[in-house]
């Protein structure tokens, strides 16, 4: 498999199955232990996009690790679970992140596990509170969309995952195999920075989708329609006073946190 940029390159079926099988093993163990562990990242999109999941391999989107969302109240249980599955924890990451992130590794197998407790905190913060119980085995589709859209310097791998999601699932005002655009719009309506990045990236997805030869003309039209509908719904949502005040400043002041590499 080629290695640059991160998350892109040829990856054979055996390598992909290594990650997919390990994910199933971890989920089976976490469910048996009563631990709320929800998949995020590339494998979440693969699991939730049964019809269009083939696009990851077809478009050169590779697995590099396995990512999860969890609650801090189950931190100890997660650590015990991963140790029992043969993983070694990088304690420095846990300490530096003040308990909001754990990395578990199994170097001999080429496996790297990332667990984000309570929130995803990169360019913007996406909180898990009250949301991890809604879907299984991944985070809800609204959070999956925001996971990608909050990245200011968005990567091609994130564009591909988002294309799959928008092709596979309708927009709506609820969860359960629907992208809850009401929730996305609500979060963007109180945070101008998140709104700025999300709307910017949705438009990038719309534009980039037109350049992929792996997509049919009908699929490109669907992406165009889905993005326009999402942007319209976000635009219609009443904005908070804080949002309106921040919007006056606009891009003159940086609205996001810098992140070296968002995976």
C-alpha cells in the first residue's frame, strides 16, 4: 500500500479485512462487557454504507486505524478491555489530553486504536453527550457528517467518506439511518466557527464529487442535490445572538483551532 497522503493509497482485500475483523472483535467484546464504544472514522462510514461502501476501495481510500467514541465514566472499563485484547496504551497521550483521548497499539499486528472520550476535539469540538446511545455500532450519522465537516484543511479521504454518506442516506429531522440535518443546523446556529467550516466543506464536497470518474452522472447529481439541501437547511435555522455577533467579524479573525493531522 502506498502511504501518502495519509488515508489514501492502494490497499488489498486482506489488509482491509484485517481492520474490519479486528473491529468486529473489539465490538463483540465491548458489547459483552456493557461498554458504550461507538465507531467513528473510515470504518464507521464503511459499516453504515452497505450500498456505496465499495467506493472507499475504488477511490483509493485506505484504512489506517480504528477509531472509537466513548464516555469518560467508562474510561477504566475501556482500558481494561483493550488490555485484555492484547493492546498497549500510550499513557502519555491520555495524560496530555487530560483524559479525553486514549491510544492503544499492537505494533506487531500493525493495529492502532484511537478512543475519544466525551468529545471529538480538533478544529472544532463535537460533543458526544447523550448521543452515543442513539446508534450502534457507530456514532449517529449527524455526528459522522460533522466529524468530517469540522476539519478546516479537509483531506481527500474525508471527502470520499462524506460522498458515501450523502449517497447512502437521506437528510431528515431525526436519527436512525437518516442524517439528522436538524441537529447539524442547530449546532451550527450557535457556533459561527462551526457553521463557517461546515458550510465551506459541504461546498467542497459538492465540487469535488464532480471530478471523480468512479461516480456516475446520477450519483454526482445526487451529491449536488444533497449538499444544496443541507446548506439550505443550515441557512434557514435561526441564529443565536452570539452567532450573529461573531459573523460580523467574519474571516478577519481565525475561527478554528489548528490541527497537525486530523485522521
